[in-house]
């Protein structure tokens, strides 16, 4: 089975950004508001047929989120934000879970909306890159998930049918996009994660990576 993993929140722990947001807004809760805004912007861009560099979306969302708390970001503060993004740690279950899947004979790859250079740096820093068989970015097809093109590029790279791959993500919108593209799906229920209402149930659900098992 080709196991395709989302990156931000699924493999990497965005809580590493909490100190930056807390310093500039007074609350770590702003990190969640930032990511929700970034995803909302990406979804709107995709739904209207466009494409934007997700790193640019993330930076603009950070500026807007902090501004809501009455602070205008300086270039130095924005640079620290970008550095923090590149320095995120992996969730504790990630490396053991990926290694278990590989030992079971599966291929494990990453597929993210982030630019390829960004995600390669992130996963290298987090100690995950060497466990993965390959890393893919939506940038390579100029379409953001949940549009079908990012998922299809992974299938095409391996010359397989959608039913021979499973998308693993901690986001209902990503699961919905993969399901629409014909892939099998696995929702990773990190804290606060729930299936997207009104969408087909994922084929698999697990609270941590080592719990996942595929035929």
C-alpha cells in the first residue's frame, strides 16, 4: 500500500509556534486562529480555480491574525515566524508509526500544500525525511489540496490506481479531497480533530500513527 501523509499537524506539531503567537498576541490560542485562516484562504483560492504559494498564504495569515490583536508585525518578527515554521518538531508517534508501516511492507510518502523546499527543510529538521520514501508538494502541480491534482501527481509518480493508496491526514478537508480523488482514507484524530460533517466516513480512524494498519 502507498501511504500518503499530510505534513502540518499530521506529522509536524504546530504547537511549536505557540510561544511566538503568545508573545505577540498574549494568547497561544492565536496559533489556531492563524492556521484556520490560512486553511480558509487556501480553500477559497482552490475553490475559485487559482493557486497561491502556501508559504505566502501562511505569512499573510500570520500578519492578519496578529493585527487582530492590535500589533503590526515587523519584518524581523515575521522572519522569526518563518524560522519557527522550519523548526517544528514531529509528533512523538510519527517516526515509530512510519517505521512500523515500512516494516509491514508499505511505502510512505508526504504530500503537503507547502512549497517543496519548505517541507524538505521542515522534515529534515524534524528527523522525519530519512524515514519517508519520497516528499511531494502541491507546488509541483500549481494546485492546492483538496483539489484532485496534488493527489493524482502522487499516484502518477508510482503508476498506481487510486484504490492502491491511502491518504493519512489530521484534517477532514484533506480526507474529503483524497476520497473525491478515489484514494482510501485514514483520519488521524489528533486532539480536537473530528470528521468533516456531511462527508463520507474515512476508511480508517486512529488516534496515533502506530495504531494504523492497512491490508
